[in-house]
C-alpha cells in the first residue's frame, strides 16, 4: 500500500514512501536548525556580538544551509520508488512545456540555488560589514545600512539575470523587444522611477540617515512633521512621528521638497515657548521668572544664552517668547511641558496673570 503510486512528477512516480521520506527529512532539518540556533546564539553571547533583526545573520545563514541540504536529500529520496529512473533523468525531465519554451527540474533547482546563494552571500556581507564598521570608534549604523542595501540590490539583480539565462532566455532580444513596453511603463510609472532614483540619491549622498530627526514641510498638514528616520528603502522611507505613528513616504519628498535635518550642523538647537501676559505686568520681573523657569531644567543648555523677546502688543496682552538651547530635539515637547509647568508655578507665586480673550460691547 505504501508503494502505491499516488501521482507522477515528471518521470518519477510518487508514493507514500516518498512523502514519508521527504517529511522525515524536513523534520530532521527543522530540528537541526533549532540546535544550530541555540549553539550560535550561545556563541554570539559569549563573543559579545550583537546583530540586529529577529534572527542573527549567522542563524539565518546556517538555517538556510540546512534547508538546502534537505532539498537535495528530498530529491535523492525520490529514487525509493523509482529505481529505473536515474537522478540525471529526473533533473533533465521537462515539467513545463509551452511551444519552444520548457522548464526542467535542473533549471528550477538552479534558480533556487541562485537565490539561496544570493541570500547566503548577502548574509556573509552583513556579518562582514557588521564586524568592519562596529569595531570603529566613530561607528554609524547608517553607513552600514547603506552598504548592505546597495549590496542587496546588486546581488539580487545578478541572481535574476543568472536565472533568466538558466531558462535560456535571450536577454538581448528580451531587452530589445521590451523597449517599447519599457517606454510605456516609464511614462505610466514616472513617480515610481522618480522615487527609486531619489532613494539611490539618499543612499549615496547620506544627507539623511537612519536615526536622523527631520522637519518635513507638507502642504497637506498645517504644521511641519517632526519625525525620526527608521528605514530607507529604494522607493520609500519609513519614519516615526513623535506620537509613535509610523508613516511611509515616497523618497522624492525627501529630495525635492524642503526638509530640515536637525542632526546636521550644530547638535544644539534653539527652541521657543510663547507666553502672553497682562498689560500691567512688570516686564523686568517677567524676564527674570521666565529665565528662572528655563534654568530649572537640567536638559536646558546653561552655557548658551537664554533670552526673552517681546513679540508684539496683542489684543489681549503682551506677547513674548522664551528662547533657550537644548539637545533634546526628539523629546523637546516633554522639556517644553516641564518648563511651562514651572512658568505656571512661578506666575501663581508672583501673581502674574495670563489674560484670556475679552470683548466689550457698547450699546448705542
């Protein structure tokens, strides 16, 4: 019963023995991967090597190697019920035939090997770049990310070209024949190509990197978006706002629109808090209290000047602004809140009033 043919796969007859053997091979592969996972994890901890991601680069690399071996053994196991069919015949048997185009097992396995090999080689490069860059005193994760991203695109382009060549696709004829189609696609996908080109500019120039805090001016929003760069892909960039929202924006926005990078230039940034007080307020006392409120916070830079400016005489009171320097750009809203709490406390202590809108109606 176990030798009864269930279906045919090319020249191979598949029975329950084949299915059980293949299942057993992949169960052993899964167990082996877990054992490797534990061993390499223990090694990385002892060697004090920290790699990002859900699984470390070594774990990915070795787990993929285990499954490549499992696939090979699974193919060999098909001979259990097919003694008269050689492995070579199995590999060269066509399973897809469309006119002059055909695909056999050898081509499929070769393509799988190309992509597995590309992924393994990329993991080797990740480990190499990790050791190369992270041992430096001026380590910058953005530089490592750029090298890895560019390597990934180049490696997978070659994997695709090798795969097409394995399928006996004439690349020259393909490119010439698809020229008109590519022109049409280019016109229809202008924005996509623009975003991809912008992504390459971001990766090569490095003006905006992972971890940078940017101020993005968008006409769709009343106020500028303050966000932190999380990931830069070839077409889009992932950013996180102060509210914890993750936004995916096209790369063209970062190269063609006005973007302020808070991480460029001086690490210190000047911030302001607007205050309106009643007209009868003692301005000298006001200046003293506002500076006192700013100086009460440890994150305010004490070596930089703290200024109070009178902006204008408003409808409801005197409008001023408190100017101070700090390097807490991302958490600045919390710092501003703490300063406002201190201002409110001092205003109550010294009886300084914050006016509210009032209207006086005269009856004719």
